[in-house]
C-alpha cells in the first residue's frame, strides 16, 4: 500500500516507537528540510509569466506538495513528520528524523515506479496558469491576477510564497485550497501555516487576505468528474458497461480524527452524491477509503478490501475514481494504478478495472477554478461560514487562532475599497 506522501496517513500511531527513540535528534527549524534555498523556494513560489509587473490580486494555491526528485524524498518526509497539526504527539519532534530516515528508502522505490518524482507541482503550475488567464478576462476589476504555489512539505513552501507575494506588492490575496473537501489535516494545516508565518512577525501583513477553504459541490468540479467518468466507462467492453461498479476512492482518516468532528468524510460524500446525480445515477457505486496505516480504526471500507469483496461477489468490472484529488500524484499513479489496478486486480480475479483520469488540465476544471475565485472575490467574504467553527473535540489551540486570523480579515475586506488610510488604520489594530 502506498503511504508515502499524504498528510492524513501520518496520523497513524507511532507511540510504540516513542520510548525507544526519545533520545534521538530533535526536528528543528534549522534542519536541512526546514531551510529553503532561494533557487528552489521563494524563487519558485512566484511565476512571472502568469501576471504583469504589478499584479493586484494573488491566488495562493495550497496543497501538500510532493518530492520532485528522488533526492527530495527525505526532506519532504521530514517536513511532513515535523508538522504538529498532523502528528500531535509529545515525542513528535524527536521521532521525525528517525521516521523520515526509516521510510525514505521504501518511498524512493515507489517514486521510481512513477517516473522518479511527484508531478503535483507541474500540474499545479498548469492549473494556475490556466486559471489566471481566464480570471483576467472574466474579472477585469480585480486584474491583473497572479497565482502562487504554497506547498506544506515541498518547495515552494507556503511561507516563501507569502514573502514573494508581499515583495510583488499584492494588495488582495486568496488562500485557495486545492483540496475540494475540507479536513483539519490538509486545508486546516495550510491555514495554520499562514497564521504561524504572520504570528512570528512584528508587523502586520501588507495583504488583505481571504480564504476559499472548501468547494466540494461546485458545479464545475462535479461536471469535470462526470465527464472523466463517462469517458472511462466507454472504454469498458460495450456488453459490460452497464454492469460497471464505480468506486469513489478518497484518502482515509483515523476515526479518532473523524470523531473529533472533522467534516472531511461528509464533504467527500457530498461530492460523490452530486457526481452521481449528474451521471443520472446510472451505475451502482460505493465511497471507499485508501491508504490506511497502522492498527487504529480508520474510515472504511478500504479500497483494496472493497475490490476483493466485490470480485468475490461476482462484480468483475470496476471503475476507480480519485474523488478527493485534483491532480495525479503517488496515490493515483502508484497506489490506484499499480497496487490496485494491476497487482490486486489480478489476484482478486477482476475482469477489468480502470481508473478515471485525474482532473489535471481538464478545461472544465480549469474554468471551475477561475469561476470559484471570481465568485469568491465578488462575495467579499473572508471565509466560509464553516471555517470559524472549530471541531467539537478540537485540542489544537493553533487551529482556533488561525481560524480567528482568517475571520478577522472580514473587517479589512469591508473597507478595502474605501481607501488606503482606513485600511492602514485597521491593519494597525490587528
């Protein structure tokens, strides 16, 4: 099972090794993985070709990132395991170096199988370029627009992207999560990173921020999924097309996280419901979960178990749909395509198993990104109604502070068009 790169799987229990390695090296911000050279960090955070010399509106595309080369795998894993939002364990900082070092060889082998690195940065660049090109046409009042990439665990890092945005003179910024469905471990972690970046500084931000923190049922997202599913269904033998079972696969979460109130599983289910409605409910389907790690109970049924179970019951034609991912990465290319689509399918006796294409550069999806940002800018809201609400069982103090930080930007948005003097006064208060 591929467990190399997604943030949610990092929530698995490492308590059984904690006592053994408490005396090992501590993860600090001075480690190699935490320091980013200009040539690979802030320099990559901005993309000069996607805006003019004086961009007005910046769109920070938030995602986890991925190692571009095999040499990047260790530092990627180290950053990931150092994230307290993902592994809230007292021993975390002392375990991060050990776990990253131990897992690196296995994850390197997985990346070798998909070409030697993650394509997530490439696809984010393509999506960003297409998005701002459309935005400049459909939203001239907020143009020129410029996209920035803000990854949590790979270059360009979120913090470097923010510095570049301020250097570019961005006036209005949208923190645009590339996870359609909100989770505290993904979008929440990225928003926490933005808050921490500003909390470390003595001066207020020069940018008026808002966040597009979830969009699980946006019509453009649903339409893009529908079209990709229909295209893949047509590749099954004609006599089998009506019998194909659609498995919508999303990254799993430990039930300890879900039971705290994380909205992720419900938002993923909402996406699935809308997509099936758009398809006319023509096929049977299930929502399944991939990449479980460790002994804790996670969301189920697991994708691999579902494939085996369906095959045993005579369902021999299966279509996998990566419903929580907006581009290809190791979980689609290695886990779904190779582990499940080839090895597991053969073992289970599946007649045909296919995987719907990721959204990547689908024109309907690129248009959806632009429409989302335009609608958000026109709404003049700092965040969704859901964002300020903490999970009932939340134990992360930073989460509450970060949510408040984003919500407080509503005052700045309300006076943004009233003049620089009023804006500066309000910034000083914050």
